[in-house]
C-alpha cells in the first residue's frame, strides 16, 4: 500500500487506477467515489480488521469503458501500470503513472467522437480592477491544434459555447471570483490550474513548440504577439503545461500557436447558436434536426470536425468566402468526379489524430497500418482532382499553393498532400508492417517477414526450429550411420536424439546419454542444448524485438507528424467542399452572391432543416429583402403556427451558410456580409439563476441593442410577450423604434401586437409583411406564404381549436372575443363565470384613442343655461349610456 499511497500523493486530484495483475484496483476514498460513479461493488482489503481499506476494481480488458464513463462524469483518472513482468520481478513490482485522462485530454478512439474536437481550455483574467480582459486558449491534444485570443469577460461564455471545451482551467481564486458566473452557466468540468507569469509562459511555449526560450516561442506563435496579447500567451502556456503533465511518456503534437480575434469571423453568441439550432436542437439537445446535421455529408472524421468549425466561425472576408465558393462550385459542376473523390476519401483514415497519437507515443500497430494505407491513398486523391482540372480551369482553393495558416482563412490546399516525405513514409511502413497489424504489439505478428533478420530467426525458432531440427537429424544420421536416428522433444527433457538398441554400438562418443527406455536410449548434444535454449527464449526475444522495431516505426512517423497532419487538414478541406457540393446538388441550392454591401435579398428561400424533413417539393419558399437604406426593419405579423419563426430562422441560416462558403437553399440570393447575428426567439424561465421568462427576454434584447451594428442581422420574435399587454406593446414599439432610428441593423421583427403595423406610417425604413392565412368554411388554412402588408387578426382561437381545446371553451372564447371587439362591457365575474376579463386593448404610439360618448356629451353641455328638467333628462341619458 505504500507504493499506492506514494503515487496517489502525486495525483491527489485524480482517481488512481492501480494495476494489479488482471485488474485496476482503487482504494480508500477513490474506491468509494468510483464504486458510486461506476455502480461497482465496494469491498475492502483485510476484511474483518478494524482498519480495513475500502476497495473496488475493474477488469484490465474492460477498463476503456469504465474510463469513458468516469471522464464523461467529469472525473480525472491517473492510470498506473506494472512496468515489469511480475514473474521476473525481484520484490515489489515496479509501477508508474503512464498517463492521466481528464475530460479535456482523452486519446482513446473508443471514447472520442470522430467528428468532434476534444478541447481543453484555459482562462486567464487580467486580475486588475477595471480591466475586463480575459485570455482564452484551447488545445485539442489529439491533433495538436492550439489557439488563443483575448476577449472581454462579458464574451467569455459565448466563446466557450462556440469552442465547446470539455474541461476548463483557471486559477482557484478566479473560479470563485470573476469567473464564478461563467462557471455556473457553462456546464462542463472546471479545474484549478497554476497560471504562470508572462516570462515563464513565454519560456514554456518556446520549449513546448520546439524552441529553447521566449524568442523561439514568440517566433512560432503565428500572428499572436506576446507583448500585445500577454493574457492569451499565459492561457496557452497554462493549457499546454496541464496537458503535458497528463502524458509523462509522450510529446504533445503541438507545433504552433494560432492567435485570433473575435472579429475575424461572424460573432455568434450563446443565444444565437442555440436559437438557430446550428449544432444541436433546442429541445433534446440532439445533433439530428440541427443545421449541421443537414449539411454534414462529410466522409472523413477531420472533414466533419472542420465543417463544424466553419459553421461556428463564418467568414466576414469576401475574398475568402468566394474562394470557398469557387471550390464548392467546381465540384458541383463535376458530379461524376465529386462522387469519385468522396468515395476515395471515405477510405482515408484520420491522418490528423493518427499523427497526434504517434507524436504522443500511444499509436498502436493497427494505427500505423491505417496511417500507411491512408498515405497510400493520397496520390489517388490528387490524381483525381488533377485529372478533373485538366480540361478546364484549376481547382480554386484545392490545388493552388497553400496560404499561410490563420484563423478564419481557408486552410492549405492539396499541395500539402504532395510532400515527398509522405510517400517515403508509406513505403517504409509498407515494408516494415504486416498487411493486417494486430491491435497491440504484445499480440505479436507486427513486423513483416524480411524486414529484420532477428525477427525472422526468432519466428523460425518460435515455431520449433523445424528446419534446423531436420537438418541436424539428417546430418547425424549420415555421420553416425544410424538411419533410424530421430530428433524428438518432450517437456521434461526438451530436445534429444533417440536411438534403438540395435544401433547403440554406433553411438558417437560425444553423445551424452540422457535416459534409457524400453527399446533404446536417449541422448543429447551441445548443439541440441543450444537449439533448445534458443527455442525456449525465441518467443520472449521475438516479442522484445518486435516492440523495439515498432517503437522505431512510431518514431519515424513522429518525425514527419506535422506533414502528415497538414495532409490530413488539406483532405479535410476537400471533404468539406465535397460535402457542401453534395448537399447543393442533391437539394437544389444556389450559389449566393456575397459582397461588402448591406443588402440581403433572397428569392424563394427555404429553411434547410425543415425542407429536409418534409416530403420533397412541399416546403413553401419565400422571398426576403433587407436593406438599411430602404427596408431596414421588416415587421412580420400573422397567427401562431403560420411560419413566422421558420421564416426568420431560414433567413439567418441562409446568411450564415453563405458566409461559410456554402451554396444556399434559394432560387437566388445576395448576401451583404453580416458581422454579427443576433436572435431573440422564445424564452424560458431560468430558475437556477432566478430569472423569469420576461427577464431572460429583456436581457437578450438589451444585449442586442447594445452590441448590434449597421452590418448586423437581428432576429426578434415576440418581444414583450412575457409581461402584460400594455407593457409588452410599449416595449416592443420602443425597441423597434430604437432599432430603426439608432442601431439601423437589418432586422426581422415578428409580433402579435398588430398595433405595431402603424410604425410603417412614421418610420420610412419599416416594411410590413404577414404570413397569409385563408379562411374556408369556418376553417383556417396556413398558406406559409409571406405577403406584403400587416395582418389584422391573430386567429388565436382557431389555433387553440386545432390544438384540441374543448368545444365548450372554444365557443365561450369566441363569445368573449366578439364582445371585446364590439367594445361592449363584459359585466362582473359572476356574470361571465370565467373571471374578470380585461378591458379592450388600448392603441399606442400615435394611434388616436376613441373618446368615451359620456365624456363627449358632457363636454358639449353649457350647464349655466340648463333648466332643472333638462338636467334630470340629461342625467337619465348619461345613465343609459353608461
């Protein structure tokens, strides 16, 4: 237990998986926690004793599943292995921590989602009063991707949601201080980490990125200047140091630090990502039904990860957007080539993660076999694209020289796949490894015959040295003159020569008698003894030699891992472009015109997700035009379920698709680049933060009014519905005015407050549209068509009837509505039997109120000229009016 406790002391914050033979054992508090988390039986060591130690364990062969469950629950696990064969160990078996698995640092393919990055993030606030800056860095240890930026503390949550790290690091004091509100809302494991000083951070980066000091680190950090972005550098050093500590025996596959600014791409906050259902649905949080699910037809894991990145970080640079469009369009025009390219790519393994595993030293024989086969496919991919490019223009964005990597730019082209080191590596692995390598080195049979003489010899001996035995037997028969001499073997004596009694006189003098049997004698020779020694040790020697040679192959891959990863990244871009081309061709998408103008004009636009769900051709398309100079704010009215929210979301999704370089679901489209997309669509109580529906709604609206620009796209749905009618109308009216008069952002504003249609009379850039409904024989039919002009009826009761409200309730609602619309009094709650009903809604914002007839009558009276009889008559008349 002393060995266990010493190792546990070094990893006090982790559960210790302590290898004991065929099990990983846990003791003390670790056992209690793990038993509860994994539903294991909790037992004890030294049962019956007063100081019995709690204990539980999991089988070694099934450990991966248990590790996956623990990391998904947010636990950190230190894995301790036996470093020597217990049979050969003298005294206590040597054990060491070989790796630490955390929610953010997972290398096991069975745990990782192939199409999702696995990020570990670190946050470093400025820590000075009045300075809201925060350094943010994130690392994918499986590929070596390392990015860093500096943002405002108010934007930290939004960026975390976009990046999606599985674990976040920060100083303990900050977790309880400035970052506490963010920690409460971002529901992933947060762990304390020691944040280095700037000088130490630069030195750490220099060391980890292949240099020897801060100068080297700064030189390799791309467009991120340590002097200008010290918090980003410290965050990067923090995340690197933490990840490095999890891999005692390996090297992180990190070669550079990429800096980026939030304005390099379209800014999408937490609300927009959720409301537009970009990567998962609002209800159920599922990928199926999200926009990414529709456009992701990638056939490789790196392609899936890259497409997700593109969708969450749409471009704002028109030239880069058009570069991507060119590549997608080129493939759309060549359907046969597109099919061939996609079929070929589907056979290419994940080069990025395979290169990372080699660098970390955790690659298996099967990994290198898949890597070899994938490298062998590169010439075929390049040949396909080159062949397709010979007849017409070169492939834009695919075959041209690679641009310098930078956040938001189109990554390197296929030129990275033509590096001479890659086919050389493929040839080497083809010669050194068998066609179908085993999963583990210890399974044997890794190295191909002919690659190493010692391996070949050991294999021959391990098979019993049959050829050598036959040769010895033939020679001894010839030299001794004993024709029936046989070389035999048993477990007691090993190899021996068996000679019958009739031939004992011919036995050579150098034979050593071993045993007498009924029909003869058994002898041994020094040569047979040596052969036996070789055969007995051959398997052990073979295993050691294969492990040694395989380690050399892993090292060979690690030497060119950066080039392998670059080729994987290039194929990922081809895969993404192929995916977008496939979707465009299959669903009839058009290439949008993307420019630096401010107009958004969509002809026959369609919602990409809903269209994919409905039977082909049944989705009703609609036009949209937004222009800050003419039609800046489009006010949308119409009944519930008519399609207002669908219409607004499809406009936003079309704009984002256009800005990732994709074709879009429309007949034609022009998209003036958006710098931010804001949404205020629906709301729910957030009881955990003490926020009501209305408070959430108002906070989201306030954020839009504070941060939207003239180039932003704003989607507002039912602003003000979370409070009373009068308050709601007033707030909605004021918000619309402010967006028109001051923000001037392109805005789609859906509302049930029909009073707002009057805004178009006083605001020149407000345009009214409505979702058409047809009434037929007392029934309503939703036409899903957006038409000019505002709606004058909500059809709420009709929708309630469709939803299944009782007929009696529907009838009573119509009666009350009729009286409200007629302006008549509704009487007391006793008369209504349904409780007090509010008086009719009063118009606001420039719509003249209708004067009371009583007040009009009184205003016209000259009381000084009235007789008593006239006064009594008037009183009776006023009473009747009331």
